[in-house]
């Protein structure tokens, strides 16, 4: 079955929330107090002018947040990626970089979407010994100003790793060479396997969910679709956000409330979808998608202690065929 999800979905943060929705590409990231310039012993500037000096691997686009992503590989990583070798054993010194880029409609030609500045820089540095606990890759994440996001380095790195284990068979690397930047055939392993879509979900009794979630659930709901796996133990704020498109897709497909809940029951992303012509006035987009999601924000203005608030986003989408 094929779903056509319209790009023009309107996300709006709950009026009583002060939180900047990081999924909204028009707003800037929050600079957390206590943010560092180093993660896993790397600074942003250690990667030099990588956008000029490394090879671009591929481009991806996240349709719900309109975020563009460009992935680069340093010469060692690139050489290995395009080689015939089985992709499970990247050499030490191989590095991948990914830039999350805000986009806007070109004011001169609105049907065209153009980049509007970096939101986030992510790196994976291969050092089998140093990063043995996270599959041999050191994970590094900075905001557009080269500062770290909240959370402990170890916990955040494990959260990166937990999701990247979905592609363990590809040496923990998702990106494949796009055919436009090379005469070589792209490595097309994902065509043979299911990656993130292979995430495991189970039927779960709604009454056994924590109160913090239940209060947003319709009392009539008996069973929900709940993520079960490593990522609920090892997660960070980005996990809750990155998993949203999967939750939305499942919720639409199975007509169930779909939930990612952290193991400590503190944080969650929950998606419900329903045909609601009243709320969605455009008849081409009759499907209403409601997302409840916890977002970590500093407790006080200058505090590095995080508290978790729930935000709500709604969108209308097309449900076709
Ligand atoms: C919930 C899943 C998820 C989490 C958590 C996650 N990633 Fe990724 N990562 C992806 C996906 C999917 C891609 C492929 C590109 C895309 O779709 O954006 C990717 C791509 C990358 C790439 C480019 C190389 C590759 O594997 O394609 C880097 C570098 C990267 N991520 C770093 C990180 C870092 C650093 C963290 C933690 C701070 C992290 N990732 C957390 C899913 C995740």
C-alpha cells in the first residue's frame, strides 16, 4: 500500500508552551546553558572545511520538518564506501559528517525549496579501540554554533548508537552513495533489507501506560502500538524526534495510537491519527495527525538541569490509496 503524505502539513506548537519546536525549520535552536564546545574529544573546527575537502555521499530530506540533510565522507570513509568490501569493517580514521539544514521556499520562486542555514552538525569517527562501546564509532553532535546539546556525552552517544544499530550489517552507516555524484553504481543494500522500518512494535494495554501518557489518551482506547527495543533504553531528545515519521506512518497504516516511551517512563512521543473533516477543512487532507511529545527544557533560565514538558503538534494530511 502506498501513502502519499503531503509536504504542506501544518505543524503548530501548543499555545501554552514556551518551547521552540526543534522540528520547525523556521525557528532557531535553543542554546542550552552549560553547552560545551567538545564532544567525545572533538570540536567542530577539528573537522576543518569538510564541506569543501570531503566527498558528498548523499542528500536526504525529512518531509515533515522540511529539513535537508547532506552527508559527507572523508577520503578514507569514501574509499571504503565505494569499494567492493563488505561494509562491516570501516578502517580507523574513517569519518562521516551530516549537516541538518533548515529550508525555506525560495522567495523568488516559491515552488523551489532552498537551504536556509545549518541547524546541526553530526559526525561519526571510526576508532575501534577508543569507541569500542559504541560499535567502533565516536558520535559527535553540535548545534549550528558548534555547541553540544543537553545530556551526558556517554548517554547521548549510546542513543546515537542504539538507532544506528538498525544498520549494523552496513557497519552502522545508513547513507548510501547517491548515483548523481558518481559514475559508480550506488550501493543499494537497503533495497534488499528493511532498515528502520524493521523497528519492533507490540500491542500494549492502554491502561498499563504511565499516567503522564494516559491523560492524553481517549478513555475508549484499549490497545496501543508501542515501540519495543534498545532505543527506549538508550535514547536522547533527538531519538524522540527522529522516530516521529515512523510513528506517524504506523499510526496511519494501522489506525492505532503509536507510542515511543523511554524505559524510565519519563519521555515519550505519541501519535494519533483520525479522519476528521471538521478539523481539517481542506478535503484533500482529511487525516488529522496529533503528536504529543516531551521536550527537555532548562529548569530555570540559566540552569543546566532539564525538565520535561509536553508539546502538542497537529497536522492535516492526505490519506490516499
Ligand atoms: C532515531 C535514529 C537515529 C538516531 C538517534 C541518530 N541517528 Fe544518525 N542517522 C540516522 C539516519 C536514518 C541517517 C541517514 C541520513 C538521514 O536520513 O538523515 C543517519 C545518518 C547519520 C550520519 C551520516 C552517516 C550515516 O550513517 O548515514 C551521521 C554522521 C550521524 N547519523 C550521526 C549521528 C549522531 C552523532 C547521533 C547522535 C547524536 C545520531 N546520528 C543519532 C538515524 C539516527
